[in-house]
């Protein structure tokens, strides 16, 4: 369980640089990008519903980068959920999981954790 935050994510499979990045930074700069770490991730996902509507996905991730392996539990709100509702639900979920001693907060992204494991 970590901090509640928002960020844009670009996920990819394979060796191609995602077109979103090329459009954002330009072809020249994109051609100079190089791999820093490789992560392999296995994800399981379950929808969370409120009043019959899906409001988030609860996911468990098993991540491997080099010799490092770890697991993460994430709750990702769908884009249609307002910031106020997401904040309220995040507070409720953090309170719910706070009593589980098998969970430890993480304030690093998967990329940051993989780089730290180098």
C-alpha cells in the first residue's frame, strides 16, 4: 500500500518505442533512447464495483527484473471516476488494508524499484 497518486502510463510489449513517446519527444530524440532495465510482469486483475458500476481494477503483479523479484497489489481507478470519489475510495481502501501486516507500503514505481535493484 503506497501513496495515492495519478500518472500517465504507457505500456508496451516488444522492442518498438511506443508512438505516444515518439510524438511527444520527436523522432530524433526517440532514436537516442536506450534500454535501462528489462522487467517481466505477470498480472492478475479483478474489477471493483460500486453500485453496479466498475470503478477500479484490483491487480496483483508478480515482477522480475534481473535477479530481483517482488509482488505488488494495486488498485487502479477507471478514468470516469472523479478525483473526489477516487480520493474517498482510496482513503477507505487504505483503512481497510491497514490492518494487514503482510502488506508494506511502497512509494516507488516499478521502474524505480527495478533500477534500484541493479
